[in-house]
C-alpha cells in the first residue's frame, strides 16, 4: 500500500490571526471560543535560504539617509524602511500605501494579493492619481516571484497588499529588503481584528520600522524608529483647496 505524506498543519485563529501549534477550543490571545481552525503550512520561500550580501561602502550609504516622498512630508522614513499600515476595511490603508510608494522616485511594485487585477484596484489607483508606466502590479505572487520581479524592474518601493492574503512572514519581508538592494521602502498592508488590532503574529509589530494606523481616511503614526510620534498624521488623500486659495 502506498502511503501518502501528510501535509504539516498548524492552527490559526480566524478572529485575531494568531497561530498555534495545536488546536484549542478557546484562542489564548483573544479569548474567543470556536475560532481556532487548521491552517496548512506553505513551503518556505527559496529566497529565505539565500544570504544577504553587501559591502561596508554600500552599508555606509544607508546611515541616516532619508527616503524622499512628498506625499506625506511630515512622515520621515529611512532607506530600507519596513512600514506596516493597518486599519478597518475601506478605511484607506491601501490608498495610503499606493500614494506613498508612488511618491518615491523610481519604479514601484504592488503585490496585489487581495484584490488582484480588478476594477476596484484600477479605481483606487485613479483616485490616488497613480498612472505612471513604472508603477508595476503583480498578483498571485509568491515571495520568490515577488523578489524576482522586483529585481527585474529594479523596484525602489514595494507594497504587499494584504500581508494575510499573500502569506508572507515578517522574516521574509525583512529578507526581501536585504535581497533587493534597489528597494528603499517596503510597505505591508494588514487587516485588523474585531478588537481593532493588526491581525496575525506579533513578529511584524517588532520587525517594522514604522507602523501607521488608518481610519476613516485619516492616518496617524503609532511607531517609528525615525521620529517622535506626537502629532504626526493627516488625510490619506489631502485636498488641494489650500494650495489653490493661496
């Protein structure tokens, strides 16, 4: 009799996104009952086994180098920043991410894991006035495919929307930045739990250099390695009324 090798499985809370190595009737993170379900483990990305290689000269260029992005001038970002943006559905977090990446000079790459190539994505890019030919969009992309495409287009900024749908880990996001030397900015869009917290593992909260909360088309800074948090935020899509009046 031929034996089939079982697929390794873990367990995931569908409410808060926490992962567990065994089944629990009650999630030990959000304390809700009946929300922990089996979750198939995907194969480790091949790029995660590749070492990050650079030189002292290349690293010296990263010290205190600021990413220039005129869309949100009050937000400071260092070269190679990993940015997490989270908020409720329809709050504007994807628009914020697209507008930020579009403001960085050079090719951009959007991994559209949640919407795919759809009319809703086209409408969002139009609202954000993102129309340039070097703003690339891919879908159904593994970590390996995303890295390969980023290399191919020499992407300077990259968005993963959403992280839950793409199933990228915090370690893989950091490794993408290491393996793609042209990348100055990597933005991960996160869904939220019913409690209003970023869904999934806490690893990304610790790994991220910048964390932004978006709600009702307003954004605010909740974590940063580059600046003080107080009073940093504003509209996701600022109007130009003041500019035209002046």
